[in-house]
């Protein structure tokens, strides 16, 4: 299986991902062993902790590609960012300080705040993005607390034209049974577009792409093929086929209610 990973923190020394080149090479080797051939490097950008300007990421990605070639690790890497949603997103786009998943600036890997989905996203930002021909790919929606509380929010975003990137390890067991379950429900409702690793250097957050794809193929072989194709299409800036979507049917409503009551 050859896989495209659209979300990774293995560029050395830029965020909470890999701390140094040796670790990055090790993570790259693991990804290759896991079946990944092409990887978008997506350091955090514009979240509360990190700013990784476009120019720096492009230069560092070139240097990392050279290091991979020197070590004969067969991984092709591309410069990207995990862009955090803020009210200044459109400004950053217009100042050319944002990297896309593809060279044609069509798909944007967009992270929502973890605790909620800001109301201004659907009202202001999404239409502004779409006016510029940009489609947001919402990263790890299954881990967003606003979506966890209200699954309808994700349906509304996909219906309005967003794509989504589910995290491979969410589909396995990295974030608890409730997140695994929600990931499955998102997949079943046709609200998922593809898997990526969101690989970091720490345990449990490594590349687990092949295991996630295997689990998906065991449930629905055609969908696993579609997900791998969608990742390639996003990286190439090509059309992604849009399936018929459904509302999420949760089997764990009482679990979510209990969880959020205890978080108050
Ligand atoms: Fe990430």
C-alpha cells in the first residue's frame, strides 16, 4: 500500500513535534515502513504557541528533503502548515503567509480551536475562503470539543463545502473509546475525507496509517480505497469526489453527556 500523509509534525525543531534532525529521520523511516511515500509537513501556524512563516517552512522542508536523500530514506516531503483558525486568517492569506496542501493553493489544512467551533467560521471565514477558491480541510474534527458536544456542527461544515481529515490514531485507540467511536460515526455518515497521521515524536502519536487503513478496509474496502485516493487528490490539488452525506448517528449520546457534565 502506498499512502499520502497530509498532516505531520516531523519537520525538525519548529513546533511540539520532532525536536531534532535525528528524531525526524527516525520518524520518516517509521512512516516509510508504515507505507507512506509522500508527506505534507505541517508545523503549527498561528495557534497560541507557534508561528511558522511560509518562507521558513519552505526552506526547512528543502533542507529536510536533502537530509532524507542523503540517508536514502524514500520519502518525498512537501511544505505545509497546520493553520489554526483565528479571526486574522484571511489577513494572513492575503499577506501570502499561508501554505496549502497543494501547489495550486486550493486545499487548506485548517485546525479549529480545540474547545469549540467559533461562530464566525461559518459566517465570515468560510465564505471568504470560498470566494478565493480555497477549500478548508478540517483537521481532526473528531477531537474538537464543540463537535463532540454537537455532531451537527460537522455535518453543517461538510454540507457547506469543507473536507475533513481524520487522524489515523483516533480511529485506533490513542484518544479513548469515545473518540474512536465518533471517528467511526463520522466515517459511516460519509463526513470523513481521508486519514492522516498527525505524527509527533511521542509514543502513541507515531505514524499508524497502515493500521487505520486496514481497520477501515476490514469494515468497508471501497471507502479505504476512496480515502487513499482523496489524500492524493488533495496533495495534487485535484477534485475530491463528494459522497452523499448523512447526519451523524451516535450510539454514545449518554457517554458524551456524562463526559461534558464532568468537564464543567
Ligand atoms: Fe497537528
